């Protein structure tokens, strides 16, 4: 048995110890108690005869909000599924390997489905429930409950096999989505206590925390519905259990998003907003455009500004990104851009935009307080809702302007 000890000079209170487990003669299982860190225990990982157990945790002195936890799944003998809550992030789950493992392990995913949550869609319209405040929320049902409903309605019992993994709840439940477009919509709505509503009409009424999950579910379901055949061979593709990929022979297809650059343009004192014909009345937003093949983000933004409003980019800085379900799963890359104050004359391409104009800080601050579009025929500026990346860019710009003025 080999044991490796790490001497620590003046640490007279340090005890380095080990333990051999089963026939693991080459395994060192050690922990450390050091000086005043009486609450620190550095635990270990045993692999071999302990095929289903992995114990790895740390409690450290003054870090009272830090919790390193774990989860062992099925026969994952060498897998540590851990996440961390630190300091102010006490309510946030930082991603761990549970979902990734379900994507790679069909058996583990099938098992997780049986105890998981299910979000239903009908021809890509999510099942939603109206709240007392007039907003909407998605309905999550246990898989067993959905299965019972589908059986009562005489649906194909294999329909659940078409469900797609979309995430993991804070209670460590796997979350799936399923399109039940072949089932009678009205009967299903009555059974589930909700309504299937087109995402274009409902997206802005969903809570900011739940809207991305619904959008992701729709995007993945649409991808599966349009990716049933291999573009190289013409043969049907086969999906894995989680629905994270489709395969034809040795060709693997993954879900894709279209990159879009969206930028709030400023001349130093004003910001530039535009609107399309399809926008609700009074709504203006940051300018956006798809990235062409081979373009960098900067090149795409330079081209879009030239095409849509006839401006020349001076500088650009990255802000944040967001998945956007429209028109068909876009990856929005949010930026702040500046143009020269001496060259702000707009030349709007009417085939791209209905209108574009400069707005002052006062106008933007007022518009940020507006919660609904202005009455028909009334003037007024309305901005995208809070969980749209355009709203975030506008708020960031307004806050920076306040700081600059102060």
C-alpha cells in the first residue's frame, strides 16, 4: 500500500491520514485538519467497491454560505455531480453535471423521465395558466400524471418517448418537454387546467425566470420536427433519449441557434432606437441583424448600421447574450455601440425599418416606466419588456448616462 503524505513545516496541528478501502491497495483516502480551521474537512473520493457512492464535500470556517454538494446517479461510479452556492448567490444553482450525464446516458435519462417534470406543447404552443395578476405561467406536471392523461385519451403509449430534456429544477428533478399536437387540444386543455397559447402572443406575459425555459422547450421541439432526415444521405435520423442530438451513421447533428447582433447605438448623449412594421404600436427597440457566414460580431454590426440607418461605427463593447425564440431560435449577442456626434444624420432603409430616431435620456427614462403600449392614436414611446435583452441594453445605457452626468 502506497501512502503519500504532504509535510507542512510549522503546522503542528496537521494530521494527515489515510484509509484503505476493500482491495484498493493503491488508493489514498485522506483528509486534513489544519490549525484554527476547526470546521474544515477536506473529504475524499473512493472509487472501486463503492460503485454507487461518491462522498465529496467541504465546509470551511467563515464561509457560512458555501455549500459544495453532490449527487450520485445510478451506476456513475466515477462521476461527481456537484454544484456550489457561494456568498450572495444563495438562491442560484450553478450548473452541474447531472443534465450533461442524462444527455450521454440513455438509461439514466429514461429513469429520470419517470420521476421528472413535463411541460406540454400543442403544435409548439406551450400549455399556460393565467394568474390573478393577468400574467401567464407554464404548467409543469409529473411525467406519471401526463402518462395517465394520455392513456385516458387513448393516445399512443409511446408518445412519451418523444419528450426532450430541457433542464433540471432546483429540487434536482429533470425537466422535459413534449409536443402533443396529435391529441385533441380542447380535451387536453380541460384535463390539464390550462390553455395552449402561441408563444408570440404569450412570451412577454411569462415571468422572466420561466420564459427562457419555455423558449428553450419550443426551440428544441421545433428542431426535432424539422431535422428528421439527414441532409447528406436523405435517410431518417435517430435521436438519443434526451433529445440533445440526432444521428445518421457517423454524422451527428446538434440543435443550432442563429447568431444575431443587437446593439444600442449612442452618440454620447442620445440613443438610437428603431421599429419594424410588425412591432406593437409605439414600440421601439435596439437595432439588430443576423450575422452572415464568415463575419465577426464587429463586422456584422458595421454592416447592419450602414444598411439600416447609414451610420458608421466608432466603437463597440459587449454587454450580454440571450436565447431568443423568434423567428426560429436566435442567439442574441448584446452590445453597446457608439458613433461620432458629428455624423448622426440618419438614412433609414424603409425595407428594413419602418422608422428609426434618436431619443434623449429623459424620453428613455419616461418610457421605461410604461408598462403597456399607448392607446390607439396616442403618441408615446414603448420599450421591450424587462426579460428582453433590448430592455437590458437600454437600462444599462440610461444608468451610464446618469453616472456620466453626476
